[in-house]
C-alpha cells in the first residue's frame, strides 16, 4: 500500500483532513519546559553552590529555600488544578511565567541576604514552578492524545532535561566570565520572556478548534474495521473516575509511594550533587558537567520511555526505571573518577526521566483525563512536603556528620520501597 493510499484510508477511517494542532502544542510545550524548567529549575543545581560559596552561607539553612519551594509547589497545586480546570493550560502557564519572571528579577537585583534568598526562591519561585510545572504540559497532552499519550508526554518532558543539560555548562561558564551568580539568573529571565511569548500560541483542548484527540474522530474510527492501529495498545480507563472512587483504590497509594521515592531522591541529588562531587575532589566544572550529563540522561530517556509506555503495561516500565535509579545513585555515591561518575549519572538520569514520563501516564491511563488534574492538585500538597524535606535534610546531615552517606543510604531505601510498589502496580478495577 502506498503512502498516499494509507493517508486516504486514514482520512476515511476517522482522521480529520485539516492540520492537526496537537503537534504544534507539543512543540510549544517542549520549549516551555526547555526554558522554564531547564534554564530556571534545573539551573538551581549549578547556581546554588556558587551562591553558597560566594555569600558564605550555611548549606542547611540555604537549602531551606529549595525545601520551601517544593512545599510551596505542593501547596499551590490546588490553585494550578483550579486554573487548569477553569481557564485552561494557556492561561495557567502565562500566569506562572509572569510570576517566575518577577522572582528572577528579584534574584538579579534585590537578593543580598540569606533570608531574602529563602523568601524569593522558596515563595515566589516555588509558586511559579507549580503554575508552569509538568502538570500543565501533561494535562495538555492527555487532552490532545490517547494513542500516543505516553510518547508525546515523553517528547514534551524532554525539553526540560535538554534545557537543563545545556544550562549547566552555559551558566557555569557565564558565572565564571562575569564573576557573578546574578549573570546566570539574568540569562534565565531572558529565556522566560521568550517562553512567555510562545505560550500565547497554546490551544487548550482539541474541542476548542473542532478537532479530536490524536486527530481521530472516535465515532468514525469505531465503525472502521481497519482502524485497529488507531486504538491504544495499553490500558485506558473508560470510566469517569471521581476523587472519592480514586481514594478508595489501593493503586493510588502505590503510585504515591513510587512518586515520593523518585522525587525526593532527585531533589536531594539536584540540590547536593555538585557539592558531593566537589567534596570528593572534583573541580566545579567537572561536577557541573556530570550533573549536566545526569540531566541529559534524563532527557534522552524520556521519549524512549514514553514509547515503551504506549507499547507495554506500565508496571514493568516503571519497575525498570526505578531499577536504573537505584543502580545510578549507588554508583554516584560510591564511584570514583569522572568517567564512572558520568556513566552513573547518566543511568540515574535515565531512570528518573522515565519515571517523570511514566508516573503521570499511570494516573492518566488508570483514572482518566478529567480526574488527572484533580488527583494531582489534591495529592501534591500531601506528598511534596515529604519529598521537599530531602534537600534541607541532606544539608543538615552533612553539617552534622561531615558527609552525605546517610542521605544516600536513605534515598536508596526510598527507591527500593518504590520498586516493590511498582511490582504490585496494576490497572484498578472499575468501581461498581
């Protein structure tokens, strides 16, 4: 069958002939993650150590900023869920980018004391992370795609990792050149301005412009015997789950254990990874490069993980991703030498990147499009404060013991708990 005949058959079997805007949204949200996540959130890991050394701050106290930011992220998720449900993705991320730009402006021009740093990064930037975070892009992809849902979430989420991998050496070099950490936040602010312009072209849902998820009219596809390739290969709920029903299923709590494990572990390493490496004798540039490779590994794994999530049931891909994180974190802790540490960072990043894609897909596939933002907005305030304790906790562990050994051991224990939860993860039974 020729390409033309395939396209003709596809059009007759339920695909609209007009250009599908879903892929334009993929590109826009990819860049949004590249700028707001990559050059702002991930930039923290390379700028924070310079701020600590330059300002002679206590690591534990300075790390409170990140912990408060993560708590704020969780507490603000209900607001994000409300904005997504009431106004849509475009409006939510526009507000979030404006808040983020305000916070970066304060970092560049106003922050001189540690309490100011804690207030701005913890409060203002924490709020902006909630309003621009993955839940917004994931909500859009769940609305626009069903067949390729996991794959497109993987593509969009790759943007943040690629931005973060690029930001590590770029911002490190710029801080060295200008001999100021403020230069890094100025570059981040410029990226946010560009993202703010791009966000104005987002379309919230396919129904807003007369299109269908995946560009497939479900009524026509259901009548076409040749349309089997237009249906998902993995579980998708056909039940309209309510939050009361979701809370009653044990699958939700397995998902929470998995999410807590991989988020707390990554928050810890993002905050203290460079400090751990420089304490072990590496130069600042070597440490920043290894963290950049870790983030790059996260990015490179997201599209393959998304594709696998559309081909195989999610419990096995989640199990494999957690296993990679355990191996990588153990090597990052105990390994020596730039090459080995880079490999372990890549492995850890690949596992985290896979879970960053697959975790939300589990929620979307198991509980549905309408329940997705509600579940996240309800559970985030519960889970994120625990995950947020990791950066400050690890900082105080170092100040008390002179090493991060206890913190690494605790993080690996959390991941092992998540591994057991992944093994038990199955699609929930439809409520009566």
